[in-house]
C-alpha cells in the first residue's frame, strides 16, 4: 500500500512538473549595453562634449597663455638673476612664486569646474540612454538588461540599437 501511495505521489509530482515545463521553457532574454560606447559614439554624448569644449576653451587658453608667460618670465629671471642686486632678485623671486601659486590655483579651479560640468552633462546623457534602453527592452521583450559585465556574448549586446535610437532622437 505504501508503495502504491509513493507511486501515485510521484506520478502527481511528475505530472505537475510536466505541466510547469512549458512555463520554464520560455526564453529568458538578456541584453547588455556598453555605457562606455554610448559616451563615445552617441550623438548626444558628442554634443555634450562639444558643448563643454566650447564652454571651457577660453578659460583653458587663458591658463595656457598664463603658463607660457610665467615660463618666459622664469627663463628671463634665470638668465638675469645672477646679475641683479639682492633686493631686486628677492623681489622677483617672490613675484614669480606668487604668480606660480595663482596659476596653480586657476588650473585647479578649472579642472574642478570642468569635472563638475562633465559629470552633469554625462549624467544627462546617461538618463536619456537609460530611457532608450528601457524602450528597447520593452519593445523587444528583454527580461534583463545589464550595463556592466566581465564578459558578454556579442549576441546579447544591444548597444548598437540603443545608440541608433538615441541618435534618432528617442527618449527625449
């Protein structure tokens, strides 16, 4: 009797598994998107980069010019320094040190401002790209889309589709 019950129970469990098998057999679709490629290839990212270059090019040029001027002043001081009176030499050294500190401060502020603005622009590009990723995932019925992975089989990479949709003006 126990054997009969076990066989019936096993039959019910096996039958239940057969019923669930079609549900389990549905394809689980995974996609991958390379944010690095989006930042390099999408027109929105290129536009953001051009905007930053335009916004910061004048300041960068001013800093480069200031550095060139300071270098020529240092070179001149090194040539003339030994022949200058002690007081004048000390005064020029102090002036050059002050100008160098000012140049370093301006470089640091420039770099901080540039980094901050770049992060703002890239965040906007990423937000837009994420909307497009969601659109593509929903339209093509992906169950999961990853943005970081150690290895990705190229058949799962949907970056080209996302870039194409972004460039076409998707997810504004």
